[in-house]
């Protein structure tokens, strides 16, 4: 199996079958070998620096009905909220003072936040904080809308493909959503010039190793600047409420593989990982990740952004706990830095 890891590290193509073989061969020994190589690769490009992003969950209204997500429109138990432009700008000011130089505006696909309003918001944030990057994560849009936001100053865009396997995509989403459009959006974003992030849930219902292999092949082809992965976690008001959560070790293994496949990728240790395990952030970093995205939303709305149950959003998941995050990262040999944390090209 080390031969396959070598192959990956030396940027050789891997076939679907080879990916499946590698995923099936996961063992504690192979994990340790992979993680130590992944850390060495990360160090080569980013040193021991960990980038932080302030995550602002600015609306939990969503017109979509994804089977896994607590924000789905059919969830009538969720108290909906929408931050105002002024509230979002106040979050950015607070975040700036805490040392954040990237703001991630994430929300459901909320028709009340029209393309023009979002463009105006992006421009206002960039005017107030010209040394900061703005990342948008608001779903599927026509190319012209992505272009409008890019022209307003948005730097990056996060849109997980969720699963690159078309049949699996349909098991997770209602018929009006299509994997073709999802992928099309990612190519549009890249063509426009965004730093692009894709990603997938690990252990989502019905997922097989062959489908994970499909995700790795797709990511290799897209060559994104960022990849966000985290375990699937059930949410009690969704059709997947009784499905088991994704596996911690598999998630970490995939983080390590992503680091080897895309050596300079920006790779977050995600909130879902931190929710699954109290040491999730550290374990993610030790597997090759180099980004943390603490929550910068106003405390009163954090529990309403209920993607999944028990979402970690207090304590060290809060942007306000930067010092504590710093200590935790130092304890594993990493430094949290005040920096935009842009993707560096090879
Ligand atoms: N478990 C884990 N991740 C989830 N997401 C949405 N719902 C869940 C869930 N139940 C992830 C999706 C989405 C991101 C914002 O949150 O991958 O892209």
C-alpha cells in the first residue's frame, strides 16, 4: 500500500480501482504513515502555520430540501433568521479586531438575499477591510451572479459537490437538484477566477468506497484551491435522522490523502469534525489540514444554523476563543497566524 501512497505523493494519476484498493487497505499503521507524510508535505508549503477564517452564518433560510441538512425548507421546526447588513458588518469588525483576515459568508440559498444585496455587502466588507479576503458560500447560482460577486470583490467561493457520484447525489438530494449543475457551478467559479473550494461529506447515507474514489478523481480533475470535508452527522428534523454518523478515522484518512494529492491545498479541520470528536480540530491538523474556521456569527443565532445535531459552536469553536485555539495549535507544533491565508501556487 505504501507504493500507492508514493504514487499519490509523486503526483501520478490513480485509477478508480487503485483508489478503492487504498481506501479498503486503511489500517492504523497505514494511517500513521500517511499522516506523517501529509504533515511533511504541508510543512513544505505552509510551514507550521494554521490559517483561521471567521465564519459568519448570515441566513438559515433555504429554498432547497436536501435530505441531510437541517436547514432544508421542509424543516418547519427550525426558527429562521437572517442577519442584516449592519449585523454582518459588525461581525466583521469584531472579527478583524480578533485577528481574522478572512470572512466566510455562509448561508442557505435565501431568495431574500438577492444577488445585488450580496454584491453590495461584499463591496462594503472589502471597503471596510481592504486587507481581508471575502469567501462566499451561498450555493448554486448562474454564472452571471458569480461574476457580479467576483466583480464586487469576493475572493473565494465554497461549494461542496457533496458527492461526485451522480447516482449517490440523487440519493442525497431531491429531484430538482442535479449533480451536473453542481459540478458546472464549480467549473464556472474557477473560470471566473475565484479561489474555489469543493468538498464532500464522509459517511453520508449510502456512500461506498467506489463513490469516495469518484470524489477523489473529481477533485484531482478540478484542482480546487480548497477542499472542505467532514463527517456526515444526523439532524433530528431530516429524513436522515436515524442514519449513522460518518467515521472519524475515515475522515482523517481522507484528509491525509487530499493533502498528498493536492500538496498546496487549503484544507480545513471542519466544525463537523470538531463536533464528532472533542479533539477533532487537532486530529485534522495532524492528518494534514491547515485551516480552522471558528464561528463568528452572533452567539444568539449560532444554534439556529442547525445543519446537524450538537453542532460545536461554543467554547473553542467560537471565534472569540482565539487564544485558546492558539494554545491548542501550539500544543501540536502549529502557529495560528494573522493572515489572509491565500492559496499558494506550486
Ligand atoms: N452532516 C454533515 N455535514 C452537513 N452539511 C449539511 N448538512 C450536514 C450534515 N447533516 C454540510 C454540507 C454543506 C455544508 C455547509 O455543511 O456538506 O455543504
